[in-house]
């Protein structure tokens, strides 16, 4: 038997315009798909969102005013919201911490 030697060539064809190709692939990576498909998806989603907003009688300014009002109300709650939040944490910790310690002690014996 004669031994045959297999040669694998890793010839990569050179692009005529490497900057255009890498620029396009970088754009595809950034967008997550080809630009045309992304534009088509954005048009469909924009149409659906516009349809829903029109059904509820909302405008883009209503959405912005709603977001602004949310943050103003959050600011106006002030320390009362923080006090309630910390109260919930302390209330839960009154049960969780002793249970954790008891479980650690019980597992330490094993």
C-alpha cells in the first residue's frame, strides 16, 4: 500500500473591497440583522405601536408627560418611600436571619 498525504489548503479569497465588507458586517452585527430587514421590522412594530396608541388616544407627548409625572411623584414621596422599603426589609429580616442561623447550626453538626 502506498501512503497518501492529504493536504488541506486554507485559501481565503481576498475581497475586492475589504473596508466595505467589514463595514457592512460590523453594521449587521450592531443591528442584529441586515439593514433592510431591520428597517422592515421597525416599520411593522412602529405601525402596531401607533395603532395601539391611537386606540387608547395617546400621543408621544402623553407618554413623555406620564414618565415625567412618574419621576416627580417618586421624588415627592421622598423619604416615606425609603422608610417603607427599609421597614419591609427589616420585617423580612426578622424571620429570614434567625431561620438562616438555625439552618446553619443544624447543618454544622453533620
